[in-house]
C-alpha cells in the first residue's frame, strides 16, 4: 500500500471516526472502502463507459483487414452501390 496524507475538517474527522467505530474498522480502512466505492461508482457512470467503449474503435479489423470502419462507414457502404 502507498502511504498518503489528507486533511479533513474537524467535523469530517469526528464523523468518520464515529462511522469507523460503528462498522468495526479503522479510519484508514473506512477511507479505503470509501475510495473503492467512489471509483466503482465512477466506472459505472455513462461517460466512463463511453470512454472505455471509445478505446475499442478501430481496435479490431473487419474481414478484409480494414480497421477504419467506424470513421469511413459511409464510404464503404457507398462502394456496395457500384
């Protein structure tokens, strides 16, 4: 694990310590759990899913070896009319 330092307001620190005791975990464990939850929630956000999907554009070749179908689909479709 990496050691890091954060600053909390007195109210945040008090409430987090109370919550950690209630859950029977350390303050550090509670913060790690909260960070994991935030990261998981962000990964499910539509914009994050779009970014992941966009990385796949052009990653796979079609049967003829073209990898630019997503950008040139109109041109390729037009070739079928010839």
